[in-house]
C-alpha cells in the first residue's frame, strides 16, 4: 500500500512530506533546524509546526542517508546544507510530480467527503485544475488557455460586481 504522504521513485527510499520539504528548502539556501521549523510554521500560517522531537531525528536520519550535511556558522549553530545526493534525490522526486499531485487530489477528496460532502469551495478546485492541466495533451493546450482566459474574465467581472464594503 502506498502512503499519501510518501514520495519517491520506485527504486528510491520513499520520503515523507516533511523530508521532501527539507530537501526543497535547503536547495534554496542552507539553514538551521530552528529556521526550518519557523519556515514551515510560516508557510502553513501557524497551523502546523513539526515538533523538535520530529524534526531533529529526521535531520539526523537525512544526514545518515547522506542527503544533507551539518556545518556550523560563526555562532556555532548547526546549519544544514543539501549534498549532491540530496539534490539528485530531490530532482528524482520532483520528476514524479504527477503521482504526487494525484495523491494530493485523493487526499483532498477524502477531506471533502468527511467535512463538506460533495460541495467544493472555489479555491479548492485550483489543485484539481493544475493537475488536470499537467496531464493535458500538448495538442489541447491552446484550447485550455482559451477556456482559462474566459474563466478569468468572468471571475474578474464577479469581483467588480461584488458590493463594496464600507470602512
């Protein structure tokens, strides 16, 4: 059985969403475990921050797997950097993006079923749209652009007819 929050190619070790985010974040720039925790908290608007008891053992495991390496900055703080193996692993996982998107669609459909029944909020359709567009044959891209441009025009019209709130 495949986990919704495990990522990787068939011959790779499957990685958690948290491990994937760490690789992604460290690809941009090296940072401390504390900074990684803060970044996740900011990106989730404070709804989720992994515990130190989750983060630091995972960082240690990722070091053991040679995905990241630990160095120290001028203040002797532990700073994590992505290794060449980590970069290659991240690239392989990203190439499996369609599978990951499908997993997220599956997960979201379970959440909708539990909490909203069949009603889907407009913003929740964006992930489904993105996944559908990624799977679209190249020959249909021009037609898809026309459809989306029409949709965008109609959505902008809705914002113009929305009653203005007084301050």
